[in-house]
C-alpha cells in the first residue's frame, strides 16, 4: 500500500506545481471580487436609471481599458529605457578605453619619431666625420706630394 503523503519532494514535483500555479494565476484573470469592485454588482436592473448606469459603466470600462493600456506602455517604456541606459554605459566604457589606447599609441608614435630623428642625426654626424677625416687626410697627402716635387 503506497503512503498517503510524500515526505520528500523531488525537483520535478516542485517545478510542476509552480508551473501549474502560475498557469492558474494567469488564466483565471477574472476574479469575482475584482469585477465587483471595478465594475460594480452584476444583476438585473430596472427603470430609467438603468440606461444612465449602463452608460456610466461603459465609460468606466473604457477608462479601465485605457489605463491598462497606459500601464502596459509605461512598463514597456521603462524596459526600453533600461536597455538604452545599458547601451549608453557600454558606449561610455568603450569610449574611455578607446581614449586611453589612443593616448598610448600617440606616445609610442612620438617616441618612434624621436628615435628615427636621433638615428638620422647620428648618421649625418658620422658622414660629416668621415668627410672631414677624408678631407684632412687628402690635405695631408696633397702637402706631402708637393714636398716630394723638386
């Protein structure tokens, strides 16, 4: 004979009950008490006041529908604003990272330009020294040639 009550529930039992309860709450949207307070008591009405009451009730129903639509739109707008805020924060972070990387690259390029200028200056100095040393050696050779001529 199976036991009447389960002492331990597994995850499937709990998940199934949560889903069924959620489904019941969403499907059974018309509650009698809620209808009574929002729409007034239902039942037969007699007399000339019935038309006025129906007219006012129809206006109240229209206002309720408009307000429900407005609430839905406000909720959707809030969600869109949250998405936009997330995107703007992401763009701000990316802009900051881009700025930092561009500053770093600018410094690297400046140092590279300085190195190239220093190397070119060093090559120019070496060429000048070579030219000067060759011209000095040519002058000494030219003086010694004149000394050899009788």
